[in-house]
């Protein structure tokens, strides 16, 4: 027997186990922290059936009642904020403080409040003596949510709350790397929501793969996925037969372009955390830095100096700013790409793996734009720096990547930076900041970075069909 807790799937408001489970380990120590159930097809079917039954009543309650329910969810999660933050740090590795687990749990309230306050009113196209035409937003049905391991709770909330706000019900499937905090969060949500409105299934993605089954399941009307480009393409293909609605927030290889008029030391902190928040394990982090030749050396020096003051350590250490990489798979990807970058570039800091899954902050300068470290999404604490002399060439380099999630321009001339940001082929163009998401601003990608948007009125509307009533 083991002393580590065993967690349960949540289906129809009840905790359910499975014949087998899988280990969830702490990336900082390698120790097993708990066991998640290895759900099977029958569990997914039960969850979808539960959500479908709940939809019949949930879709008909008043808008005010659903808003109140979302605020009740927010209050319940706030009561357990520290418990959820500690559990997320244990399974994902991110620090408790800074832009870490406590910060992530704190986001839930902001997104809940905005989701509850956003309206999708009936749109009147015609209303005169010859007739009336109204456009109504109608819920879709059962929503399948597939979430990643980098922001397990925030992304789950971003998926789930707009779905239930618009009258849908949900089956949620978290990453096998980080299922525990999500299972606990859904358990808490079921204390204030009717049974079946939110269900959660888990599996190890090896002996069973419920995510793949969700994308073909005839009882699921829409899939929302945050994940890799490859996974998104598979979901898009397999969802075609059932004509599912899709929102796919996929990979990013965000570029930041620094103009020659900047104060290098003044922007160093913003550039650093734009690249290294969540240890670089963020789709909307800076992953390529283009710096004008006039300030190139100053920016490299300022970033290296700032990086020297950053502590990487276990997430449970209250003074850790960065933690370990979340899993061995990601550690191996980062190590390989750093090796490729170091062959050509100049390593300013880091460059060699640490102990366990800890990887030091690594800055590599003097790289060619074709280097694999530049053109691949490294998703770790590594930043390649490329020198440029012509802004048009820098924009072209930024845009030639197959991803188009976000990008940023850094300059003392804000209006000029705004105009250049409009030339980026990205879903978001930031000025003198990077990766700052807001619940009222639509977020999504162009090119291979995804399909559709989340957040704001546009994101909320994506959980609905339009019905025209003509009279």
C-alpha cells in the first residue's frame, strides 16, 4: 500500500475510480505525489451521457441563474485557493510565488467575474411594419475540453466557464502530467453546480487515450483544445465526421523586436519575464528576440545581468522565481535545441542541463534565423537572440515562421511601435510588453497557431450557434 492519495474522476457529480491508476510525480523531486484514475471508453461515455442529461435543464435556466452559478464557483475556488496552489506546484513544478501557482489560482476570480458579466444580447436585424428578424445565441450541447500541463487550472477555467455560462455542459480531460489539481477543482465545482454540468475524466494517454476518443465522440458537439500544433491537426481531422465546432489554441513561436531607440536596462525586466514566465513553458512567451544592431550588445548585457539575479529552485521554496521543467519530455526537447543553438551562437548564460529536471536560464546570442533553436518552439527557459539592421527584414523574419500566436514591438515611440505591431502576422501584437492576457480581449492565433479565439464577447460567442427567428 502507499500513503500517497488516490484521486477520482468526477462523473454526474460523483467520485468514480478506475480499475487501474497512474502515478503523478513532482518534477522537482521525482517523488510520487498521487495516483490518477486511468479512465476507459465506458467512463467517457458515462461522462458524456451525464453532461447530455444535465444539458436538458441547464440550457433552459435563466441567464441570471447561470451568472450566479459562475460567481458561486469562483467563491468556492477562492476558499480553497491555497490548497489548489500547493497541489499544482507539487505536480507541475512552478513556484508558489511570482507568476506561479498562487498567481494562476488568483486569475480564476478575474476570469469568472468577467465571464459572468459579459452579455450576448439578442440582435435585432429588422423590426418594422413588414416584420421582425432576431438573431439568438443558442448553446451547442456537450463541450469537450482538453487541457495541457503548463497552466492546468487557468486554462481549464478559460475553457469551462464560458461553456457553462452560455448554457452548455462539459466533459473535461486534463493532461496526464497534471491531472490532480484539475480533478480536485472539478470536485469543488460540483459542490455548487448541478450534477453533470461539469465532469472530469483522466487517463495516461498510453493504455487509453480519451482525448482522441473525445474528438470522434458523437455525443460531443464542440472540442476546445489548448495544445500542440500536431495534436490540433489530429483533432481537427478526426472531428470532421461529426462536424464538431472547434476552438484550437495551439503552438506559438512568438517574436519580439527591439528597436534602436530603447533604453536596454529599462526594458530588460519586461523582456525577461515576457520570455521566461512559467519557465518559458507558455505558448504566448517570447521565444525569439530580434534586436537592432545599435543596441544589440546593450540588450544582451542587460538581459544577462538581470538573469543572474533570478533564482531557479523547487517551487515550494518561497523565494524561487523559476522552477523545474514540468516533465522529462520537455526537458529533452529543451536540451536538444540548446545543443543546436550552442554550436552556432554565443552562450551568455546557462547552456548546460542542471540536476533532475532543473534547467538554468539560458541566453544564446549571435544566432542565424535558420537555427533550429530559433525556428522551433523550445517551450523552456531558453531565449535565442538575433541581430538585425533593417526593420523590414526583422518583420519579415518574425513573420516567416509557421506559427502566428503573438508578437511584440519594443520602442520608446509607442505610436511607431503600434504601427509595426499591425504588420505582425499574429493574433495579438503587444507594445512594450508580452504575454499579458486579458479576459476582455480575444486571444487566438493565426496560421498554424490555431483556429478561433477565447475571451471577450467573441470567445463567449464561440460556444453558441446562431438561430434566426423571422416573423
